[in-house]
C-alpha cells in the first residue's frame, strides 16, 4: 500500500503544476491578443 503522506504530496504537486499551466496559458493569451 502506498504511503498516504506521499500520495497527498503527489496530489498537491499535481494541483500546483496544473495551476501553473493555467496561469501560463492566461499570460500567453493576453500576450497574443492586441492591447
């Protein structure tokens, strides 16, 4: 069985990565659109 704290850390890391990707996409969209 997987360690629960490890599983929690992986979930948090995944959530952080997903939100970073979202922020990056928003910034790219704003940079790509005319001011």
